[in-house]
């Protein structure tokens, strides 16, 4: 018998609310079923959960190793595995993003508890990056599957932290293609010129935001959301007054594997000019640093 008896889908391909379920009762034996339902719905919501900080952390540890946030300090809770954001101290994630894609192993999944919700506004939206890939034309899918992109942590005031990932990753559990660029952290398509990269990234980062692929959730205090960070992006709708506090645990991710064959050289390798455009300096500097490290 299924662990979950009361599931309501919230949109065609992404999001489900699960009622009449207490996350305190979950054990290691239930992890496979959680993974399956998360792969299917990509973000799942459990209202009315009374987990303490320690119970929240213990629940997260069922799914793997947890990581704190590399750059942002919590305003209230001083627990190394809890990441906390409070609107009153300026914490609002109001640009579309996949968490921590400037890292070698971006977060695998996030488990977020809403501890203070505004009466109105402050919803969160998620978008389905598998649906976004599927809806593109075959020539565009082929192009995107053959290239990579540079991500950096400049939104966290750490532009020196960079990582290159495939533009289309293969989901490790489902094998599906995931369109893996976001407006918050993705800076540059590695194999294209600056001008080409600007146009393509602009298209792709807007494309994934299409309402067709998304779900929007209105919070109540003590709702817990769990999302697959490998196949989604999210943002907070910044339209509320008053306090909004979230506490999150983050499961450490895996290496991002490409969906297709990456068969192009980085931009610059075929550049016949000796002087480098300022628009290419970040990319060239990063590629040079990687050569030095090997
Ligand atoms: Fe986030």
C-alpha cells in the first residue's frame, strides 16, 4: 500500500500537495517511495507539520548528507545544517534559480519549512525544467544538448566562485533531459560568442519561466515543501508586507552529467585575434584557471 493516500496534483506536470501525512513518522524504509514521488511531481507540499529544528535536520539526513549555505548567515537559528532566510533582514529569493548551481555539486534536493508566512502574497513558484526541454523544437534541443554554460556566485558577492555545467543535464534518477540554465547564476554559454550567448541565454532563461511549465503555491505556517533541485527552478513572489521566514535543509548534490554529446570547443579556441574582448575575460580567465589546476 502506498505511503501517501491523499495526493492532489497542483498542475499538469509539476507540484502535488499531500495531506493527512506526518513527516515525523518517516523512516529510512520510506526513502525510496519519497524519491519516486518526488521524481514524478518535482515539488511536494506537506501542510501542518510540527517538526522541530532537530527533527527537520534528521528528516533531511534520511536522503543524504546535508550542507549549510556557503555564503549567507542565518538571522535567528544558529544550526550549521539549517539555512534560514527572513524577509525582515533582506532575505528574499525573488529571481528564478536552481539552488547553488555555481557549485561543482549543486544541491540535490531542498526541504523547506515555512515558519512565518504573510497573510497575503509571498507565494513561491517552481518551474519544470523537464517540461521546458520537451516543449522546445528538435533543432533547439540538439543545440542546447551539445553546449555548456558558466555559472557564478556573483549574486552572493562571490563572482570568483564559478562552475561549468552542461546546458542540458541528464536526470540521474529518471534519465530525462533537464534544461539547466537560470537567470540568477548562469552567465555565459561557453562555446558561443558573447553576442550569441547573450541572445540564447536570454531566450532560455525566459523560456523556462513560461506559465505552462510552472506551479504557484500559497503558503501557510508549518507547511513543508520538498523539491527536486535537479529538475526545477523557483522564485519567491516579492509582493508581500510583513515577515516571512523560511528554514531549509539542503541535501548535497551529485556531479551534473550531460544529456547529449558535448562536441564543441570553448569560444576563444578558434579566435584569430590576439586581443581579447572584455566580454570574454571572465570565461577565458576561468578556463585558464582550470588548465592550471590540472
Ligand atoms: Fe532557492
